């Protein structure tokens, strides 16, 4: 169940971050409000996930998948450019998450 909480937390964090962009610097009311709603839900779910998951692993997964998701949204929805540096950086994040996941099993 902890991974369900974690992945739901990631989903709400991505929605909150997307609303940051959509709020246009807090000039749009609904996205501005949704930032706080989505982040509140995200942090609540993340806290529940941490009851059974190691914080280093959970945070790496949360931030890694969140970064990958926001990058994809930026490229496909907000017309940001995809560069070799972005691809390489995302690959390093994924490698880091895998490394933390492997190390969490080595007690």
C-alpha cells in the first residue's frame, strides 16, 4: 500500500507543479488555488508512504518520476525544447533512483 500512496503523491505533485505554470505567477485564480490543494494532498500521501518506505528511496522515486513527468509535460504541452542535455540529465536521475533502490536492499 505504501507504493500506492507514493505514486498517488507523485501524481498530485505533478499536477501541483503543472498548476504553477498554468497560474501564470498567481494571476489565474483556479490554478493558483489548485497548487496548494494538490501539494497538500501530495505531501499527505507522501507522509503515509513513508510509514513503511525508506525516506531516501521514497524521495528519490518521488522526485525522479516527478522530474521526468514534468519534463515530458513541459515538452509536449508547453512546447519546451528537448535537448541532449535534458535527455542525459534524465538518464542520470533514473540511474540514481535505480542505484538507491538497489542499495536499499543491501542492509
